[in-house]
C-alpha cells in the first residue's frame, strides 16, 4: 500500500477524539469513553473494510483544550477550514506527500454522553485514486 494511503489511514484512526469548541466547551461529559470507527475504501486498490476501537479517559481539561487534541496536523497536511461549536465540529484538511494528495472532510456531533461523526477522504496516489469513508461513534462508559 502506498505510504500516503497508510498516512491517511493512520490519521483517520487518530481523529476519533471528539473535542474542541470556540465560545464554550464541547457538549461532552468527562469520563471513560469507548470509541469505534469503521472505514470503507473504494478505489483502484483492493483494501478491506477496517474496524478499530479503543477506550480513553477524557478529563475536563482534555475537552477544554480540544482543538489541539482533535485536529492534529500531520507533516504535509494543512487545516483549510474548521467550524467548531458546543454541539458540532466540521473541518476540511488538505494533505500532500509521497507523490499524492488527499482532501479530508470531517464532522463530529457532541451529544453529552455520546458523539458521532464521519471523515471522508478523497486521495490520489501514483497507484490510483481512493475514496475512504469512516464513521465514528463514541459513548461515555462511566468514570475514569
């Protein structure tokens, strides 16, 4: 698999941290959270669907300092646009590297003790074009 595709798949798996707000903290309750994501890939390379899950303790400080946690720019990537509020976050990124580029569109909805969202990546590589769609779900499990 081309290096750029691996970079974007890795970036997708880092994105499920649902945090950041301007004008107030995201509508998330601190505690132990379970995150799951399912990625479907269409394109010139046969890549099977991938499912990932992990648990993480989110503190009030993590939620308050959300932009740094949620939208982590990687080398060769730039945040083009982001709109963040108490109940929702939308963002667009552009990444270039290893002979290819990717357009990334993501969103998260903050629902108190749940969060949900998606990330769409359209990428071109020397080996062809790929479209990746990831759905993200998070649920607060209790105290840390």
